[in-house]
């Protein structure tokens, strides 16, 4: 049996009471060696921010955390944990028993990708217009947005070639959820640009039922 929170996390402190870094600057979020939107360098500092650096989004959407904050193992309240890769897999298979699976191998790591064409609708909140959710699962996912690896927020700074979503009555059209599972790399590979990845789950407005669960960089 699993018990999941029905609200997004919004803490600004780790569960030992120490503050989490609030990074608002795009370059500082991306890291000191950021040069362009395809940069593979992200900040190695545990951090959080509010969507568009606006604290009014704290309720009900919660905070945005980078992967380093997750890896401290102190982000969730005591008695709770950030879900592991296995935790997320179990939940998705309950929501959609026909969840598809694909193993993907690159030159320096092997990972797993899960997809569902119905779980997204069942997991999304049914209280947000155009979010296309029924919330049959009770998960109550909200379109909380995310922050790119180079510090930009989706969808407030649209880069060339990026699709602009339709105007709706909420500020975001996408959400993602971290897991605590780090993907192991083969650092003996000749590919020298390997950067850390963790599993995360994505929900999107465009495909109402779609859930994509796959690796993501350490920004969120």
C-alpha cells in the first residue's frame, strides 16, 4: 500500500531546519559555466524557487526544487520521502495496468521510460480549466510549471523553436515530479559530457491522458 500527498511541497527549509537556497537569478540556477540553452552544466547547489520568482504562486502550486535538493534526502517532511523510481512505477501501474515500458541504452547509461495514454487524465486535478483532468486517482496534480536547466521558466520565456501553448486561465501548462533515484553512468565512456540524471514524471496539457516517466536533468 502507498500513501501520497495531495498537495505540492512548498517548504523553504530541509527537515533538519536548515534553509534551502532560494535562487532567483537564471544564470545562478543554471550554474557558473552556463553558456546557452543546450548547456549541460547545471547548478550543483540545492535550491528552490517560486514559479516566475513570484511567491503568490506558493498556494496552491508549491515550490520548484532542483535535483540537488532532492538528493539531500532531507527535502520531504520527517516520516515522508521523495518517491523512488520503484515507488513511482508501482503507482503508475495501479492507475494504468497497461502502462508501456521501453528500455533505452545510450553510450554511457541505460534507462527506462514508461508511458501511459490515460494515467495523466486520471492523475490531474479536475478543478483547473483546460487541464483536462478527471482526478479519478485522487492524485490531484496541478499545472505547477517548471524551470529549465538554463534558468528559464516555462512558458514565460519562449525560446526560438519552442511551441507556445494556448492562453488559458492558469499560468502554466505542464508539471513534473522528481523521484529520488539517480541514474548510474558509465564514466569510462568516451562521452565526456555526461551530466547527472534522475527519474521524473511529466504531465502536459497537449495530450490529456499522457504520462511520460523518464530521466531528467537536475533543474526542474
